[in-house]
C-alpha cells in the first residue's frame, strides 16, 4: 500500500527526534542513571527504522509485517514497563520501606495485567493481537496512575529529584495519560462497539503525536551533560542543613518506618 507524502514527513520528523534523543542520551550518560529507560529509547529508534524498511520489503499487509509489528510492540511494552519500574526504584530507593511496598504493588500489577491479557485471548482467532492490545491498554492505565502517584508523592514529601529524572517521569506520564484516554475512547468505544475501523488512523495519529511530544520532553532532559544538571551539594552551612533536613523529610520517614515495621524489611 503506497504511503502519502504527509506520512513520510510525519515518520521522518518523529524518527529524527528519536535519533536525536538516542545521541543525547548516550553522549550525556543517561544510561548511568536510568539504564532501562536508555535501552527503551534505543529500541524505539531501532524499531522505527526497521519497521519502515519491513513494510517496504514485505508489504504493509503481509504476514511478515504483521508478525514483525506485534512482536516489536511486545518488546517495546516490556521495555517501557521495565523503565517505569526503574524510575520508581530510583526515586524511592532511599526509603526501603516505601520501596518494598511499591515493589510488591508493581509485581502484583504486572501479574494481574498478564493474567487479564491471557484471559482476553481465549476464543480469539488472532490471539497475539488480542494479548498485546489488552496488555498495552492495561499498561497505559497502570503507568498513568503509578507515575501520577509517584510525582505527587515526590512533591508532597519534598523528595528532591534531579531535573533529568523529573522530566523523564513527566514524559512517560504524559504519553501514558494521553494513550489511556485515547484507548478508552477511540479503541474501546468506536472500534470495539461500532466497528468503525476508519478511526484507527486517528488513534494512531494521536499516539504518534503524543509520543513525539514526550520525546521532546526527554530531549530537554538530556540536552546537557547530567553532571552539569546535578543539584548543588549544599546551599547552606552544613550545620544548618543537618538541623533542617530531618524536619523536611519527617513525614516521609515516619511513613517509611511504619512500612518497615509492617513489612519487616
């Protein structure tokens, strides 16, 4: 199926942004802080280039392109889930009790999503598509809730985040939130109930545009070397900082202590 000029331009602009993000991430050492997220953006860039080659070599509607697309989607979903878990660990790791609880919740969510996606494939002729679509929609909902909660906790308890970590979280949160709404309306309502597959290009356009916005946010996160963006070690005399720090983090440390006692970490 021939592609329009606008499709080529849209794909070219998005791929150029993703390649720029990869170059900045590798040059400025993002992998030293967020290894799984760096791997995720590299996989996205590789997928975009290889997918464009696959549809030209195999044909847009060929079986080879079909399996290539859905296998790639499964890999990218898994990589993004790992990146979100890594982000949670990076932010909550200093609080062992909070992170122990969060880790259990993340594991429980993963098992529920896999179980629900498996049940959704029962009786379906195209079980691969059904499994990945169901798991993807569940991941978007879970990711949006988890990341919004994580950002709220970091703001409420005054957890100091590096700019790169904050912007990566914002980009992931933005994309997952848009996709959650996109899936709920265009896929869940229009496609499933009214079978209006002509709305699929609109769904895909919203997905691609929101991801490109997230890529711009991530490019801003790694625009400069990470060492230059690291927060100052201290802005006050050490004695004053030592007196104020326990008061600033008191609520979170109390929560952390209670969780340690409950979970016996």
